[in-house]
C-alpha cells in the first residue's frame, strides 16, 4: 500500500514558509491545519490546489502521531455530513478526507494571503486580528446540539 501524503499547494509554498518562519507556527503541518480551519470557517468552500501542480508533501503519519488526523476526518465529515466519507471505498475519490483537507487548506492560504500578507501591517498582528475576528463571532450550535453544554460535549468526546 502506498504511503498517504498531504500535499501542500505549490503556489503557496512561499506563504507557508513565511507563516512557519516569521509567524506563530513551528511546522508545515501546523500551517496546513490552521489554513484548513480558516478555509472552512471564512471561505466556506474548497479550492482545488491546481491540476498537475504538486508542492512539498507531509507524510500522513506526521498527522497521525499528533492526533491531527482526527481534525482531517472531522473536516471531511463537516463537509459531507455523512459518515460514509470515512469508508475505505471513499478514500480515492472526490470525497477523500485528505483531498477535502488539502482543498480547504488551499482556500485558507488564499484567504490568509489576502487578509494578512497583501495588506499593510505586520504579519503576526494581522493573523492575531484574524483570530480575534473568529473569537468575536457569535457561535450558533448545530441543529440538535442546542442543549448540550461545553462540559457535556467534552464528556462525549472522551
């Protein structure tokens, strides 16, 4: 079986390096996780990374060893709203969790480029403003979860 890899979008390699070297992130994996979350939260759509254009790769076991593979699977579940996306037969098509993650990360990197890099100001300050924007947003629970407290959700996650 071929090793699973997460491919970083080639067109954003310089941004990934900048976020890792001058920003708050220590690894490419951390940049990709943050970018995928930004893509899902702000952009709300997937962005193909470009046909035939492959950037650097991160081995799947890097995500697994720090339990970040769970984030990739949850993102795929949020996208498809069906547990079937996690089935082995779905691992090679459009709904592959890795592909979903890569495309949200690409959308997030594009958003970060426009909101934090291509604007006046310091990169770190602009990233902090982006995070503050998320923290200031009201959170509405998904249908069916309205009555669950954060403690109950924490208990269920164990």
